[in-house]
């Protein structure tokens, strides 16, 4: 492309030749210059018009700003509505949690009044309006505080339930012989060796030799020895001055100092010691005083309440009669 430039004053002309590449560069450069000038002019005009309140420019600016604010407000309103729905769901779940906590509190020994659910609410909707951001934040803060309180109460109940579970595991309510028939019971009876009246201090479970003997509760083995009357004997301490005794065993699988789990096999039925045949002699001692084991085996999950009663009975028994060795085991 050729451009011829003439000058009337100098009475001469000048020819300019542009190739394709130069022409493209020139067009791009000119376009960019025009765009920058237009943008600068647009910016200057709108800013000046907005500041000085020009009629047309001011109206356009207000329209643009109002549209932007409306979009922003609509976006915030949609988010607030979604948060409000989520808040309603959280409150409903919290009510369910409170109802559950009230039922569990009785098992944990916590006063149900402390976690009583709020009064019921309802009625016809007369008029309604969307929640403001301040109202939503205040409601969320109250809900957060309430959930913290409920979490603390649940922690207390969990601790108490765990403590009760541990106590139940340490009370001899497990049958020491599975499917074992009950022979002689606790109390006075005719001694099979002497034919005289004698105190039987435990329960006899006649079983075949080799039948597993199970720990009635968890504890620590405090005695494992051969006794002249009890034969192969194991004693387990369950804490709170509570000890169980397992006698006449043929084989023993634990030793003094072993930690024992509830239902763990500690020995096998035999006929060692002062015995007329294979059976397990099972005793429960509270503060060293023999008690009727059936009070524990039949009580089951109602313990440790019976334990306190048995301890009281044991104290009375110690005060009323001196402890003496029974004539028959």
C-alpha cells in the first residue's frame, strides 16, 4: 500500500510504502490507542458526571449501582434463606438429642430436669418475614451455646454409664459353671462326712470332671493354692472387699496376681480336697464373711444395689456371730 503526502506550502510531496506486516502493526497500534483514549474518556466522564451530578450520567450511575446492589441483596437473601432452613434442621435435631438425653439421664443418675426439653411451640402463621443477618447470628450463637451445654451433659452421662458398667463387670453375677445344676445351697445342712449339722458357706455345682470354671466377675487373683479342705482353690478379689472362691478344681489355669476378665476360664471342675464327687464349690465373701452367692447370681443387672444390702447384712452377721470354719465344703 502506497501513501502520497503533499504539502501545499512547501510545494512538494512524499510517498510512503507499507507492506502487509507494517500495515497490520499500524492498524493494531491505532486500535489500541483509540481503545485507551475511549476508556480514559469514559472513565473521566462518568466519574466527573457522578461527582457533579450530571442529569444523564448521574441517572445511569444510579441505575447501575442500584442493579448491582439488588443482585448482591438477592444473593445474600438466598444464602440467608438457606442458612435459616439449615438452622431449623439443626434445632429439630437438637430437640431429638434432648429427648434422648432425658431418657438416658435416668440410667446415668442425672437429674432429668437438667436436660429437660424446651416447651412445645406451634400455632397458625399470621405473618412472617425473612430473618435479618443480626437475628440469624444471634440464633446461631444461642444454638452453639446450647449444644455446648448438651455436649457437657452427655459427657457426664457417658462417664457415669461407663462407671456403672465397670462396677457391674466387677460384681459376681456371671454363672461360674455354664449349664451347671445347682446342688447344695448356702446355709445349714447335714454334713455328708460327719452326719452332723454344719454351715455350708457357698453353692455346689455338680458337673463332669473337666467342665470349665468361669470367673463370676473381673478382678485380680489373690490366692491360688492347694487347700486341705478346698483342694485346688482360686480366690479372685473384685474390689470393695468382695472376693469369690472357686474350690475342688482338677486343674487351675491362673496364678496369683493375674488380671481376670469376667467369664474367663480359670480352672476345671474336679473332686480335690474334702469332696464326695466332682463339683464346683463357689463362695462369695464380703469383708471376709461368706454370703449367699445366689443373691448375686440372681440380682443380675440390678447390682450394685444388692451389694450394699449384702455388705450391710455381712456387717450385722459379723457383729452377731463370730466367724468360724465350716465343717464341710
